[in-house]
C-alpha cells in the first residue's frame, strides 16, 4: 500500500492516477468485506493492513474518480475493523501483536477524529501501550520476547505511535517514550562490529533495531546512536565499552571499530515461551577482525521444514551445552550472578536450569583484547548424562589436532588448502571428553539461510558426572593474513 500511494503522488498522468486510486479502494473494500470473519491468527495481518489503509486515506480520498458511496463503505469498514481490534486486543497481550494492534487503533483514531468513537479509541490505545510496557518491559530495560527482531519491532510500534501523536498535537505519555528509548538502548549496546544485531531467537532481519536506534538518537541528541544507525557516517563513536543487562545478556567488546573483538552472552530470563524463543540459554556469538567467528543459526523463515525446525527448536543449533540430546526446557530460571569489567578483563557468570535437575553454570572471561576463556560446569545430578558443548562456525573449514584436541577454524582459507590462522578452540583436558570435527556421526546436519553450514565441533561426554562436570575452552581470534572480500 505505501508503494501504491507513492506511485500516485509521483504520477502526473490523470488516467494512471485514477487507476491507482481505484486499486486502493478495491483493495480496501475487499479487506473490509472480510471483517470479523478471519481467524484469530490473522489479527496481526489485519492490524498492519488497517494502519496502511488509514495512513493512505488522505492521499486517495479526494481523487475525482472515487465514488462517494465507496467512500462511505470505506469509512464504515475502518470503523468496524477498529472496533473489532479493540475487542480482540486483550487476547494478544503477551507479545508484539498487541503493540501492533494498539498502534493501528491509535492511527484510526488520530487520522479520523470525526468518528464519535475516536477519542475512546485513542485513550484505549495509549492506556494499552502503557499497560503493555509496565508488564513486559523487564527491569533492565529489555522487552520480554528473546529475539532482537521482535524487541526492535515493539520499539518501532512505540515510535510510530509517538510520531503520529506528536505531529498531530497529541500528548504522549512519558512511559511510551521511555520504553522506546530503553529498548533502543539495549539494541544499541548489543550491536556487533558490523553494526548488525546478533541472530538471537527469531531474528532474520539484519537491520532490526536500526530505525529504533536512529529515532532515539534524534529524540535525545545521542550522537553515538546516530553514529551506529548511520553506519558510521554521522555522529560520534560510542564510548560504551563492555556492558551487561543483568536479566537478559552481556556484551564483551574491545571497541566499536569494524575489526573490534566482540562476544555476546545470551541468557534472557523471561516468562515468554512462544514461537520466537529459541532454546539457546547461555549461548554465545563472537566476532573479530571484521568477521563473524562463532555464529548463531538464527532463523530462515517460519515454514515447517526440517532445517527451520532444527534452527528454532533444538539446542543443538546454538553455542551452548546440550544435555542428553534434548532441547532446553521453557520457562526455567536463568540468572546472572557476576559481572566485572575493566580495561584488562571482563568476567561474566550466569546459570540456567533448562535441564533440571542439572544446572548449567557458564563463566566467560575476556582477556582484553586478545582471547576468551569459556568455562562450563554442570551440577545437580549424580545420574549419567551425555553433555555436548556446541560451537558453530560460518562455513569456514575446521581442523582438529588429534593430540592437543585444539580446533582451528579457517579464516579466508583457499578451498583445498590447510586452514590459515583464524580462531582456535583450545580445550583444557577433561577425562571422557572429545572434540568432534565436522562430519562426525555424532553431529546432526547443519545448515541455514543465515550462513551456517555443516561445520561445527562439539565436545561431549557420556560418563557419569559424579555430581559435577567441568569444561574450559580458550578462544583465540587471529587477525587474517588478508582481509576478506
């Protein structure tokens, strides 16, 4: 619909303009004809379509080819659809659909204040947004859905409401502005050196969060936000170093240049258990010297293919510890118990209970600026379990030294040649553990639209832990001999 409106505004041929206006009306009336007959699963689509139709009303309504009777039918459709969304909104309180629907109700109220119900719609939309933020914005400022894509989407919906209200002289509750800025702050702080979000949870969009960061930067004159959102072309270089959001995640970084060393530790404690959550507690994402080195498989799309189901539903798809070949459980406690950061060293410690009674405790040390030490402890049960410490690489070749068990990941390696210096995984010897190179029969097939390929190593043990199993790995990223093209 925005493309149709843009084409209409830029077209000088009256016949083409009339055709565009007719198409807009035909699409609108066809949509409204389905009002209240669509299934609950289409409420989000309905809300998005309503927002588009309402925002383009001012573009097409005065076209001389628009029939007056059709305009009446259009306005009746807007009224009925908005009332319908008001009625079903509470059903979707726990996720981003709620904010999208509230945004659409608000848009109908502001764009068409002539409706007698408009003032009530506007009040309802604002109060709904405030209630949503009070309930689902966590104490560290991170929105509850554990996926950067949907955290960004909620911020975008808030900013849409704020912009429309302010441009029409409406008061905006402080909570909405604060909520949008808090979410943008977490999106800003977790940006990778390439200024993209890490592919945590359902995050298929590599620009997710850019708009939210930009808008908060402009609103608050935060020049470092502008620098990130503009791709390093405007604003000032951020001074924020390593940081923690204690209910959600931590970032260890050497700086903000494109070659910076970066590690995201994901451990989002949330009651959200629906589709956008992945079983990825205490998973890591790492980048250095202009390249992703340890990657999350992310998400391709939402079709129920074996690959997509594996990426979204299996702990094996993430850089954490898997127990007994099963995915981590939902709705379990996750905690951050230690954070220290100074010029020479960062320390993160967190725990997750995805395999009760087994507790996974992970400590990540960043010895600046050169390497990381990752230490895992599995405690809480004396029964025998199979543990796998999983690492995923972005398609680079991997070799494992049969004596030291150190794994070397190629970095700009020419196909068929031995891997050049890239990143090295150096295990501390643990009885019963083994480093398994790509292609091992213990590994499931790896692959995703985000760039993961069948190249992964895993550490596993099948013996009884005798109350505790410890693994420690050191990661050494090395500058490539030549920069990747």
